[in-house]
């Protein structure tokens, strides 16, 4: 474990906590894409299949359970909570997320480290996570005003994978140059997708004005 | 492809 990866995990955890707080405190999920949240549940389920078969560390197991639990409860709130589900922008959150999942699965069948169920599904989760934010970014462009909590949530979510990129550089130089193309390239794509959001987020923060994404 | 990397990350 290095400081970059720990910072990445904490940033990721913070983003999810902020989203859960927003939903629970305001009893509203306005501006949040249910499609992206459902993709994250699939990402965690397919990535943590070896949760009970392979013990890495107490930290690793705990964080996996926290990520699974929080992401599933967010989807539950948005789908079934009587008050929250009324605030879901159903008619704006129209991104066909299966158009993202299917190519990722096919790509995982083609490009992977080894052809086993666990490995192919893990690879699928890496590819899927790279594009899972797209429905959320599209929804942000459609919703006129973005509330601060939602903006902070997306920013921290993008920042976590950027910290993971730094972690991978650090590990490359400190762990006998182990090459890991699949997470590296996917992580690069994932972080790049946030580029314009980062630009507008930092601009709005500097000019102390409301975050607004161009349509 | 490289060796199957250890899955110690989240």
C-alpha cells in the first residue's frame, strides 16, 4: 500500500459518502444518474467475486464490503425509496447503459490476462468502470443547475482514479517494473473522460460561481 | 500479455 493508493481509496470512499449523505439528508437524488449507479454495482460485483475466496488484508475486505454495500444502497434508494424515487430525473437519465456494458464484456472476452471466469469478469469490471460515468456526465449537461454536492461527488470520483494512475506509476518503479496494461489504459481513459468536467469544476470554483456544463 | 497481476487493489 502506498500513499497515492490510500489517498485514492479514501477519495473514492468520500465521494460515495457524499452521495449517500446528499440522498439521505435531502431525500433527493436530483441530478444523479441511476444508470451510472447501476453500472457501479455491476463493476463492484464483477470485480469482488473473490471477496470470500481470497483474503488480501482486513483493509481490502472491509473496503470491498463498504463499496458493495453503499453502491447497492444508493441504487435501492433511487429505485425503491418512496420519497427519493420521486426526485429521480427519469426522463433525462436516458443513456442506454447496456450499450456500454456489452462492448466492455466483449472486449474482456478478447483482451484479458487469462481466460478464466474470475479473470474475464474482473477485466470486464475494469473496462466498465472506465465508461460508467458517461450517463452521469450526460445527465449533468442536461440538468441546468448542478448542486454543490453532486459536483463534489463527480469531482472526487474522477480524482480517485487519477490518484490510482499515480499509484501505478509509483508501483511500476518500486515493484520491479511490473507491467499492467489493462488497468493502466482503462484508468487513463476513465480519467480523460473527466477532463472537461474538471476544467469547468475548477473554473467555477476559482470564479466562485455556479457549476455549469455547456450543453 | 504480462503475468497475471496480484489483485491487491480495490
